[in-house]
C-alpha cells in the first residue's frame, strides 16, 4: 500500500489543544494500518507575527535571514506534533525541510523545489516512524534555509506525495472543501464534490485561497489527486481535485474567485515599437517580481498606455524597477492604483459554450459595477473592478450563474 501524505494548515494547529486533536486523527489512521507522512504549517498566525517582528527591525523583509526567521514557525509545529504523537504511544520524528531532502533554488523567499531526496523519509518509515515534516521550506544549494512563499506548505505536501508515489495528497484546513465561491462573501456558496486541476489552478491563481497554485500545478504534472477537507468536521466529505470530474452540463461555470491582493501599475505614453514590453517585463522578471494581468491600449500617435497588475506587497518594488526603465524608454508617468480587485468566473465547460462573457458583463452592469479591464483564458474571464465593489460583484456573478443550485450531473 502506498503511503499517505497529509498536510495540516495553521488554523488546524493554532494551539496545543488543536495539535493534540490532529495527533489523535493521525494516530487513528496509523492504527488502521496506513503509513503516514505529515506536512505542517506554522501555528495559527505565527508567520504573520514573525513578519511583524521583522518589520519592527527593518523595512527590508526579504533575503537569507528573513527566510531563516520564517522557517522557524513550521519547525515549532513539527516538533510539537511529533511530541504529541509520542505521548499517544506512536513513534514519530520531526524533520525540517532540509532533513526531509527538500532542495530548492537560491531564491530565499519564493524558492522553487528542484529536487526531493526521499532517502531519509523512507528510512524513518522503515523504522515505523510517523514522519512529520516542516512545510513551506527547503534548502538552497548553499545549504541555507529557503521558503516557498505564502501557501508553500501545500506545495511541499504535493511535491512529497509525487516523490514518494503516494496515492493522493490530503490537505486539511478550516473549511469543508472547495466551494463555488468564498462562503464568507456569499453564504449561498456550494461545496463541490470534485473539480478539475485546470479549474482549481485558475481559481487559486485568481484569489481562491483554499489551495496554493504551485501545489495544483504539481498535482496536475504528476497526476496526484488532492483532497481538500476540514480538520474540524470529519463527518463532511471534502473536495477531490483530479483529472476527471463529474460534469455539470447545465452550468459550466464552476466557481467565482476574488483577488483583493492587487495593485495596478500603469506606464503612460509608452513608445509603440518592438522590444519595449520585453524591456519592462524583463527587468521585473530579473528582479523576481511576478506580473499577472497585462493590458496594452491601442496606439495613438505611436504612443500607448500599458497596465499590469502585481501582488499588493510587490508594488513598491515594481515601481522602483519600472520608473527608471520607463524614463530610459522616454515613456510618461508611472501610476499606481491600490484600490482594485479581480473577480473571475472559471469553468472548463466554458470552452465549448457561448454567452458566458455576455452574462457576466450584463450582470455587473445591472448592478452598476464598472469594469476597468478584462482578461481571459480558455476557461476563465476576469474583470478588474473597484475594490469597494468587489465582494458585491462576487455575489452578483454567483447568482447570475446559479452556482448555489446543484446542477443535474452526468458521469
């Protein structure tokens, strides 16, 4: 029987009472004959507290020492959970990412996993140990701590599941599964039985916080099914992210996502000639600033406005990089807009249907919600709207596509 990889988020481990409860859940699975590898996040808001401490020292929250600081949060959870399991009579061992063989590139704070050497993990499993691994972290080629960015414990879990040939990765959190939208925004949101990798990847990339996009990419690449379920409500079946899903022919939109972590950068009066965009976005890429939506207006007198979005935490860095490049190119002013959000509808069935854009835009117009920019993929339509109108836009679209109503399904 292949091993099982589980991941527990910070809310599931927020205090010692919950850590003991998670230990009992794990013990029950082991007593049923399963071989477990468990990946953990930092307790509760520990990562936010560590970030706060760093900012009290310096505004420069990145680099080697910053990664080392953040990595301590997961190590605390790992040690405490292993201790709780030992107290229940189950041999367990706590490992850092490096001790578990998780190797990354040299990017300290948004590192990518380059290799997993599972030798130590397999050795501990052979000794009948429950292996508890610190998520979110790894080791650089220089043997330094690296961190994988927000939600990186999800990535750790799926990468380990792939490396160990696990049947699936199980992600336990404080929600019952993947919903048609955030239930905190629209209480009518419906839990999905399953969802395709591509759909979940788009939802996650557009703001759905239940899963990290890179974890889903790994699941898709290695065809590792990912179960998202609650660590508090064992009576509710979670949502399975997988390749083949139950289709909903009556409603091909599967979910509505909201991303409020958005800042828009607009470069005015950019010369409209070949190579300009490459210089701007090449400089951002070289500095490790991820860019999302890109919109370029039609050229007027060989000048155009170019707008792109970045995560809100990256706007200062993006501005510092873009302004000198724009000046060198002879462009106009660089403007930042913080009061924006992205609202997206997602569904693989949209590829073969018509009218989705019309329904979306009509619903937003009826609600007097202005669309500032539009981007699309084969299975997604995204509208950039005012931040103050964003949650209402989610509710409007959820109702317009009747996502609160279970559709008749075919298998």
